[in-house]
C-alpha cells in the first residue's frame, strides 16, 4: 500500500512511478464533486470517475489487475479536496495489501 500525496487544492495533477509503472492522476472539483482521471503507462484507465470515500476509484482491470486507488477517510463523509492530506488520503492498494489494515488517523506529520 502506498500513500499518494494530495493537497487541499481543488484541481491538481500528480505523476509518479511505482514498481516500474508510470501513473498520472488528475483530480478535478466541479460543483462540489471530486472526480479522478487515472492514466497508467500513457493508457487512460478511467476518466472523470466520481470519487466516493472508502470505495475503489477503479476496480482492477486488465491494465491494473492487481491494484486500485481509493480515497480513504473517516466515517462516510463526502470526498472533499479541503480535507486532502488531513482527514482524507489517496491510497494505491496492491493485491498483497487487501488484507492489511488501512492507516490510522491522524495522518503522520511526515505525510
């Protein structure tokens, strides 16, 4: 499991490499809704997916059969960019992590 740094900013773009795979994540906020685009190795995996707290943004698909992204947060609050980095974080979860406990809050200061 990997925590992806996201910030309390309404629209942002994150690129990173993990396990030799290139990821690009675009986060957009419109009318109070947060949506994600996920690109893996220059292939669009999902475009405009509405994020729901503690629910995979994209389930494992052919391009990502053993991993998914999820905004993790407390309770059942709505995904809100203003809470990114404090009470909501973005996780990249691998198959070997499926039985691992999710991180506890508050988020460590080295986030």
